C-alpha cells in the first residue's frame, strides 16, 4: 500500500470526534533518507469536550507509513488496517469513481448567429475558438440537465439513489430562488437521504463544489457524493449583444465521489476577489416582486482575460508545488472552457503541452460551471484519461473567483 507521501501528497494532521471528545493527531517530522517516506512521530491529543482544552496526550507511532494509534474507538477520515496483527489507521481520501454529462439537443451554430446579429463565423472562431453551442429547450430547466448528467455518472460509478448521501450542485442559473436546485435534483433522482445544497461561484462553481464535497467524503461524514455543474446561461444573455451571446452555451456535467484509502483528490485551492465583481456580472435581482437592475450578463472582456490568465497561472503552479509536483508531472490539464485564447495562453504559461490539454469549447462554448465536468467526462469516456494519470483542473469566473484541483485518476 502506498503512503500519502509516495503519492506526492503531504500527510496532514488528523482531527476526529469520538464519543463527543475531539481528538487531534499531531506530528513531529524528521528526515528518513533511505525510504520514500519520512519518519513521523505522532501523538494523539484528547481535548476536553466542553472547552477544548488538552486533557491527555497519548503517544502513537508510524509503522511502514501507517499511523499506529491505540485502538478501541471509531474513526472519521481514517482507514483501519493491520500490520503484523497491529491495529493501524491510515488517512482516507475521496476519489472520482464515475463521470457523466448532458448537452441539450438544440445546437446554435455561428452561421445561425450571423442571421441574427452583426457577426461572422470567422470573427467568432478567430477570437474565441467557438463554432457552436447547445441551448436548452423551452421548459428544460437546470435541474433537468443536472439530473441527466447525474444519472450517467451514477451508472458509470455503479451506484444507485440509495447510495447517494450528498448532492452539491454548482450553478448560477438555478430553477427558482428557492428551494435549491440540488434539492430539486435530489427529488427527481429519488434520493431520500443525506444533504443537498447549491454552490454559486459562476464558472469556478464546479471546482468549489468538488472541493467542498471532497472534504465531506474524505473525513467520513458522507460516503457517496454527487457533484454537478449545470447551467442554462442562454437565459441570462442579451442575444443582441455580440460581445457576450456568442460565448456561452448550456449543459451539465457530473461526478460521483466515494471514499478511498489512496489519494484521488490530492488538494484543492480556492480564491476570490470581490473587488473585481464589476468586470463580470448579472446585476439584476428580484425585489418586492419586481426586477431590479439588468437581468443580462455584463462583461469587461479584456479585464476578465487578464485576471484569468494571471491568476490561473499562479494558482496552477501553487497547486502543483503544494503536492511536490511540476507541470512535467501533469498527464492532463482540464481547464475552464472560456475561450481557446485563454486556454492556450494559460497552458503555455503553466508549461503544459497543447496535446495534454482537454478542450471542448469549439462545439460547446463556455458552459460556466458545467464546462470543467463536461470536458472531464469527454476525456474519460474517450479513453484519454486513464487510471494513474495526474489531472490538473482549473476554473475562473465572476466574483471574481478562481481555483484548482489536483487529482490522481
């Protein structure tokens, strides 16, 4: 069994709750030159259940990379194993075990847009790389797209509605003000247990949602999570504004997360800068039964481009460095599908060759929170992403928000 460090991960301190007593496993790290891991001296700190003060310190040790802690308690986020008959605990992770996607049947090509606004196919392709996009049918809601993608992911993972105990939906175009789209998805899938909620970080939404679900699954609070990015951006576009309407499309992508004793999701890195809210937004809202402000997307394209390239470059390099990796270790880069210029520039700055970059933007456009899981599913289903591959995923969106996830497939 590989240790976290042999997977390129840092071994964190562990916190667990046992019969109302919070216990923290802390470590002292020393060099271990002749092994692939480092010698780790662990201590189990028992905290008082009321004031959190330290009430006892129990020594623990490491054996062949596994934490040996006095047995007798239930664990959360730790995997129980045995070494030569000795009870031991190992950190648990979350791993993607299935992917799925859905695109509405209707396709709007650049030629279709030529008949509607002052633009040309050549102008759109040269600036964005987009040739077509999918648009939801009348009455087809975000939750409908999400459910279709979810069912495909659940089938790939071999799980049923009875297995799912957490649903996180990333969307900007929810079906209604409330309840959440995740709750509507839960009902349509027939899931009767667990939690369901939405995450709103626009085009970074799936990265945020995946990071949140990872924490719940890895710590053991939930066992099987459904993470979905779904959007019907076509309904918040001004179709007479050629600067924005040519860019976006509708769709949904989904993944299923389950616990694993080997790293799947290695780390996530989330960021936001609210002072940049004005460069990409839909400023309208409902107040006292009336629309307040514009209901359409507004964007400063040049400003968004600068933020996307600068921040995603820094974020990717920081995420890789956090795990002791470089761009040379990346097998596949799955970026947010904003436009081909951002994607190509970013890949070059990070140092990932074009042949290792997954792109779907040409035939899907920018599907906001759905773009990363849609691209991921495409690369999984056509066999590009294989077991053991290192995958770097990134997103950037309104807020401004941005983030990265590093995972081992």
